[in-house]
C-alpha cells in the first residue's frame, strides 16, 4: 500500500465464490451481446456496458462492495496517519466515505495482444478499482509520479484500489487470457466535473503519449 498525500494504491481480495459469480455474469452479458461500443483506452479488448444498469450487475456490485469499502476507508485514513488528530481521523473515516458506492462497473476481456493505454477519470470518479477474475502473466501499471510506477500482478480475486487521479494502464496480454472487472467508486461528498472543450486525441497521439510515459 502506498500513501502519498491524497494518492492511494492498495490491494485486497474477494472470495472464490464471488469470482465465480462474476465470471458467470460476464458470460451471460457477453452471450446477450451487451458490448460497450463507446471508444475507450482498451485496445484489442471486449468491454461490456456499465453492468449497474442490469439487476444481475447491481446484485454483483452489492456483494463486492463490502469487501472493498472498509479496506479503502482504512487506506485513505489509516490509524497511523500522523497528519490527522484521532478525532478528525475517526470523523473522516466514518463519514466522508460512509456511503461509498459504485458509479460504474465494466467487464474487460483482453484478446491476444490486448492492452490498456494510460488513462484516468478523476473528473467522473473518486476512486478506481480493478478486480482480476483470472491469473495472468501481465500487470496493472499505475504511475503515481513522474518517476514512480507500481506494478500489480493479475491474480484471481485480487482487487487493486487507487485514487482516480493516478494514471493507470494494462500491460500487453500475449496470451489473451485476461478478464478484469473495472469499477469507479464515489462517496456522497464527491462532485463530478464537466470537462469543457476537451480536445480530441487521435489513437496515434495516445500511443505516442504512452510511449513517453513508459520512458519517463
């Protein structure tokens, strides 16, 4: 776990039966061709629509959240945080993230050669999470500063949690066996920002930008 100012990167775990339920849910959604057609930073990948709009997806989210919420609260406001007085710590820990919830949840299945470009969505979400539904040789790469990267291995049931302003990516999948559940988390105090006149970036420019991030 890394805590740097307001930046958090931590890992927790969901049980095997919940992983199996998630995979069953993904297969059902895929059978019904509920693919998200909106362009994303996922290259050579199958991405579902936001599953929270379906009862089966909301049911899965409700079961996953109890494993994530307490862990994230402790990561953001750990009991050893020297910058906070104990009373302030307890108030923030119990109230600021009291009603943490998913605002979106997508399955992403990477095909052979698939990967994710560096990206972040802090204008729409407060925290991000990636739940690995199988084990692969690839890693999630989070860039927490200009010279600091954190690699989290893809292991079944593992949950990678981090602040939404951290740049995140997925390494190239050489075998095409990776399945991830990607979630956005917000608290009651979070207010989404509207991006005005956001410049459109071509795929070529995104690739060049990512090459720069990998070198720096």
